[in-house]
């Protein structure tokens, strides 16, 4: 489906609260039921919204958070995990795999294999004519201790 104009692509990940649980400090936190089709996308400044499909999404995994960004071809980038976590890019990140879906497509497609659990500081998407899309994953040690610049690792992923 071609984008009708230069309007920005809008997206929202609609988590549904299905209950509550208690975290380690004893605080009550919501329990979410979400799936790949919880993502809604609009190409006409919100006048109409299209629901993402469940086809092609990894079986037994849920979106962790997102979408994280847009690839050069217009596909939205979403992290999926089997850990049951409903967040990413914070202390104690689950292992994730990145998938993409383009407005109008009938299924998701895998972009990266599983990225091991750790602590992710940021994910940047750059695009050049020579290399296409490049994902830059910036992480610090799994133990969560920041050790300055020497403690960070950059992983380059090419979808």
C-alpha cells in the first residue's frame, strides 16, 4: 500500500489491562494482555487507523514496547519477547527479537534473531544509500553497573 501523501505515519500500541500483580517492592502494577495486533497505524493524520496483523509474529511472544522506529521502507520496528515483560530498554531487559510490519502488509517479518537479555541504552536506525538500514544497539553490562564509556558496547545489526 503506497503512502497517500507526505503525512507522517502515526502509530499507537494499545495495551489492554487485564488484572494486577505485585512487584518486588510490593507495589501493585498492571498486567497487560497485548499481541501483535495491538498496534494501530494511521497514514492520514489519524482520520483512519489500521490494525496490525498477528500473522508472522513470533509464536508465544508478545510485543515488549514500541514501536521503536521506522525503517527506510516505511516498516515499523517492534521488539518481541517470550519473557512476559511489557517494557524494554531499561534495567533488566528481556531477550528480544525485532520484527517489522508495513502498513497494508498481511504479516510481520523477522528483522533480527534473538538479542540476548541485557541492559539496552538505545537503539538507533540509520539509513544510507550504500548500506540501507543499519540498527545500532548501545548496551552496558548485564549487571547494570555503568562503568563509563569503556563499559558500553555497540552492536551493529543489518536487517
